[in-house]
C-alpha cells in the first residue's frame, strides 16, 4: 500500500497538525509513541507498514502526528490537554460521530482519559502495551535507562530504542534510530516525556464505557502487573498476550485486534435496538438466550477469500441449524458468523451448546473452526419476531468474554441448571459494558475430563 496523502488541520490554539486517512471500514484513530510518530515516513518502516496496511484492509485508519512530532508543527509548547485538542480537531474536520481509539504505550493513559470524556463517541478502545500512568512504565529499569540515554546522548539513545523495541541484533533495529530522529527533535524529547507524565488515567478508568482490548507483548520488559492493572480498572476490558516483541509476527498482531473488533461489533449489531413500530411488545416468560460466533472469523475470511470463506460459513450454518433444530431452539437472527437463538428450556439450551461444540469439532468440514458460545436467561420482550431487553444484551456481552471452544453462562443459567448433569468452572465476577454490577460467569464444560 502506498503512503496515504498527508493532510493538515489547525487546532484551536493555532497549531498545524498532520494526519492521514486510508482504508475502508469503521473509523479508527491510532495514536503512537511521540518518538516514533511520522505519518509519512512510518510507511517506510516494514513493521509499521505491515501493521497499518493490515488494519487499513478492515478499518478506515486515521493517524495523527501530535504537535512537536512528525510533520506537525515542531512547537516546543505542550500541555496536559493539548493531545485532546489535536484529536478533537481531526474528529471535527472529518465529521466523525463514532470511532475506535487505539494507543501504544505512553499515549495509552491519554487515550483512556479521552475515552472517558467522550463515551458516546468512542466505540472501542485498543491499548498495546498500555498503562494507566506513564510512571508505571518506569518500574522497568530498561525503559528508564533507554529514556535516560536519549536525554543524555541523542544519537546513542535513539539507536538503543531500536534494539529495545525489536530485540538486540534484529534486522528491524538497524536504521530505526535514524527514523526516530526524523520523528522528534532532541529538544522536544524530554518535553514529550514530561507531558506524558501528567496523564494519569487511574481516577477515570472506571468511567470508560467502550469495550477495551489490552495487548501485552510477552517479550518486553514492561511488568505484567501494569497490564493487569489496566484490565482491572477498565470495565469490560480483555487482556491478551502476544509472543515476543514488535518484530515478531506484526501482521498476526493486527489480525488479533481486528478479530476482537469484529467479534464485539457483531455482538453489538445483534443487540436489540428500540423499535419504531407501534405494535405492543409482549412478555415471553423466561427464555434462555444463546449467542455464538466464530473465533478468528476476520482472519479466516482474509486468508480464504470471499468465495471459499463463504462456502465454509455455509457449512458452519448448516451444522449450527441442525443442532438448534434438534434441541427445539428458535433462531432469532444471524449476522455474519454469529447466531442468536432462544430456548424455552434452559436444559435444552445448555445441551444444544454442548452438542454444537462437539459437532463443530467432529462433523466433516472443509476446515476446522472454533466457536464461542454465551448463555443467559431472563424475561425478554418479544416484538416482530425479535427479542429485546437486558437479558438479551447480557447474553451478547457474555459471548464476547469467551475464547474459541468455550461455553460461558451467567450465574442465572448456572442456578437454573442446579441438580442437572452438567459440569461448571467458576470464572469469577466480570464487569460487562453498560451494567453497573459485575456478573458472575461460569464455563460450561463439554469436553471429557
């Protein structure tokens, strides 16, 4: 993919900020460490080019050089709120109403604060090697040493950042120091570090409403507790680790983010929306709601292509519908790879979930898939062939917490199945987006011990 065209917007305090837009799909603003931000030259860096290029296949990728970096005005004045003004200027210029925010390392606290301030605009939050406060990163002696080296000896310090980022001796680290020195001036480097220190998102992390993915590189020196702290403080946050460092499978990193986004977007599309119909809604009594989706669906479609991918989806749909019919389930709707099904019997729903997992692993298929299943029970409202209400929304949230090959159920379903021949594992209390109180989840075991 060729580098996108660089555009400019002027902030409210008169600073010209460079940004680029490329790709198709839901808009996603990606913020990166100021020391490696250059919206034009970043496309000459193989790893950044691979990550951004893959993201742009499924998203409208928006990159911003904050003031003092890249192609933006190299002003030396930076304050605690300037980054928010720069994001707002781009958002207003593009007329964005709803968008994803992605952030890397030291800009992640600012991204968390921004998401808490604009909960009706930020739909999803993705943090790579993120933290609640930049000071937490300095618990790593290696990070503190690299930053100190950059402040003491600009050339030596920036060359060291390449080795730190990609691993000593890795081909990608060669020339990375030169790239960094194109992104930021030696005089602005300490200012950027100082400005980032004022962004402590700990007090407002609890106010983030957007589903959040935290990705931690297993090979870097940032303590795992830093990532756990982010996941603990943000409601509806998921934490995953990825092997190695940035140079290790960068496309796989991008696809992991896209897969998570596709899963959460599909679940939200299947959530009930208020109907404009004048028809009176009807109570249905207690129903068990089952949601499914395919793990790695986006990656699968990208790898197989539209025709082969759709053919495999048809096999999945046939198997799923056969199992649903066997257990008397009512298929409410499907969106992409996801099913929403209703049952009058909680036992039938649980057994359907188990049989569906077993069928997906044993039935003849062109390629083996892994599916996620979530179950909840309650009294939804029926209207025009659809089901509405909090019990349905909770079920859609639960499926997004599952891994491929797992069945997760709410404490309500677990209670209704007491005394039945099912095995469960307690997964603890989980905060689900949009619900004040956490909900206890259980894994329904379906494989022989």
